[in-house]
C-alpha cells in the first residue's frame, strides 16, 4: 500500500480493525441465504450413464448443461461430494472475467502467437454466458460493469501509463471510487462482469435438471478405473458408477488422475464483507458505476459492491499449507482477516465504524502458468480441466467446451490451441513445493515494497516460464 499520512495510519490501526471484525460470522456471505436450495439425495445404488461429470462447481455444471445442449438424448449424471456451490463456486468474489489467461500479458508471454485469438474467444465466452443467463432465466445479479484497476504507488501509475490504455489521473479515478490511496486507474468497461456466484451455481444446477441431467449431492468419488463398458467410479460409500465417458471438474481437490496431481496446489484466499452501506456512506465513496476494483500490486486486493451495497473485500494473502492439504480449519485465519481489515480502512478511511458481517476463505486451484490446462486419459474416455487460478467463474465454461470437444474426439478451434494442447510445468513434490511457494510469496511481497523490482529468484522463475506479475 502507498505511504499515508498520520491520520490514515491511525484510522487503519489495529483497534479499528479489531472492532470491525468483532461480529463477523465465520461463513461465506453468498451461501448465507434463506433461499439456498435443499441438498439433493446421495446415490445409494449402482447406476450408469453415458457421461458422468464429477464435481458440482462451475466446471461440472457448465459441462452438464452444454452436454445436454449438444445432445439432448445423452444420459448425463453429475455427482457432487458435498453440496452444489459449497466450495470455490460459492466462496469467490463474483468477478466474471473474459480473460482466459489471467491477463493478456501473462498469456502473451506463454503463447504469443495465439493471444489475440484467445482474447477473442474469452470475450465470446463472456458474451455467451450472458446470453445463457437470459435464455434460461438464471437470476444471479449479473452486472456487466467492468473492472477498475487502480495504482496506489507511483511506479504502478507509470506501469498503467505504459500499458497503452486510457489512464484516469488521480482526480478522474477518485471521481469513480473515492479513495485517498488512488493515484491513477484504468477502467476496462466490457471484459468483466459481477454476479452472485452461488446463485449462478444454483441456477445452473436447476437448468441442468430441466434439461434432463441427474444430480446427486453428498456423493464423493474416491476411485476411478477402466471397465469393459468404459470407466468405473467408486464413491466413498462403495457404490459403483459406470459411464462411457467422464468429465472431471474437481479442480482444487485431489484429482482422480494421479498423473495430474502435481500440476496444481490449493491456495487459500480470504474474504470479508461489510454490512450494507448507508446512503451517506455510499455517497462518501462514490462508486456510482458499480465497477469491480483491483489494485495492480503482486499481492493485490479485489473488491466490489454487492447487490445490497455491502463491500466485498478480498485477496492480498494467498496461503498454501504443506502437503497440498485442504481442511475446514484453514478457512478461518485471524491474522489475515486483521490485515485485510486494516487495509480496508486505509483505502476507505471515511468508512471508519462500519462492521464486517462475514469472513471466510476458499481454496483456489493454482498451476504454474496461472490459467487452466486440459487433457484426456483412459484412451480419450476421460477429460479434465484444472488450474483456473481464480478465473473459474467464467473460464470454467470455456474449459467445459474443451472437455466436451475432447470427449467427442473432435479437432476444433479450441482443441487446436497451444494453451489446450500443452500443459504447464508441474510443482515439485514436498518439501520442495512448500519451500518454493513460501520463497516466491516473500519475493513478491519484497517486489511490492521495492518499486516492483523483481529479485534474482523471481527473475529465475520468469526465465523458466513459471513467473507471474499480476
């Protein structure tokens, strides 16, 4: 964060942050709704299908819906280990981005010859999401308001000016969202939207069922192997499922394919939500155009208004736990919530006294190139898409299209892309993975404190093709 005067330092002091968090519920705001659907029954008897989709997040739900759109006669079964939207699909910030590569620069560095085509496909994917929501009547508070990327350090303002986009100077950016920390900004008006992620997942599940998809919740799959008829899956209760084809949408959770387990790590991202702003509080911040906002540091914040004018505030810390572990107790981290609250009041000192009502975290499936990779197994009977690295709200639909193309054995525009045909470098096994990730986190934080200058470790990662600069 940028250097600030004594008054702002006082406002962001620990006592203010501590008071703001005192009544925050340790639960995801998006899931705390009276209209949350009741869980569907688990599978208790052996069954079969033409296509079994494993995972009831966005990747699995889009795969099920698109599979029935392509072939209404195809028998599709979706199995979810817990409840629809309980994991990443109900815990993210609700940013729906057209980018398939975690930003154009990141994609261009890795696939320079096809970045224009990939950007076009990403924008078309976002358009088609909007069209699908209208066609199926899915009400998820979709707002195509774009994203305001802000500079809070002089070197960040210089980076924005060198980016070739129309840069808002300090008065102009503060006329959009009023924070004393902003020095400049860029408003991308078309390539992202905001939505209610849990309602999107619930709406996709209801749509899938109307199209004829069978959905079972509380049905974790523990094993996958070949069978005479295609693929056999075994649930945690020992129930066998058979399918001609399988699409895997397990993402942050351990893959049923051992060959892909080293390609992702689960990284926990933390989020706060305030109480609804009063009319006066909202006027003090501005935000009339309701854009999503992020800053352009390596350790960045993302934030937005909810439909009832709360502020969702997340990011900055990204926490990896040794051994790729995913556990409920990791979802509550007081030191991170305190840090986020202090940063919030530095950004919006005029909101001192507002309370946070919810605090939570979720695991992101991160890979070394920071956007999804794809592939098949079992002689083309199994397809997977993994490693979305925080872009899953929109990019999972693209991943679903790729999986279905691959299962159909088609060579299409999507399956011909280098980003689809080539996988990233895997992470090393432990303890090297943990050591490398912690070293990288420390180096990125140091770069933020040092005018963005990347040290020897980060420059080495860049040369290996696994570096990232948000």
